[in-house]
C-alpha cells in the first residue's frame, strides 16, 4: 500500500478526540446506569453522542487524515 492510497486508519486529531470523548461519555454513562442516577446518565449519553459528532466536525475543519491542518509524523 502506498502513502497516496493509504486510508489513514483514523490516525488524526479528529479521530482521536472523537474516540476519547465518546469513550469517556459512555464509561460515565455505564457507571451512572448501574447506580441508577438518571440525570448524569443522560448527560453522559449526550457527551457520548457529541463525541460521535466531533469526528466529522473536526475532519471538516481540517483535522482529519488528509486535512490541511494536520500532517502525519515521519516514522522513519
């Protein structure tokens, strides 16, 4: 696979931030669900959904795999 046709596999700030926020929201929601604390549960679920929306938003802002605001590090 050449660098030109490599899809990037999510190695971008947009992907990392989206995944981190989503995992944090879903983890908190899981704890609140089992403790039956409903208001923080729903807030955490909103954070989870917000994390899912952050990926495409940040990619559109240029922080995606081929975005102009981010360049991959040279690994060699």
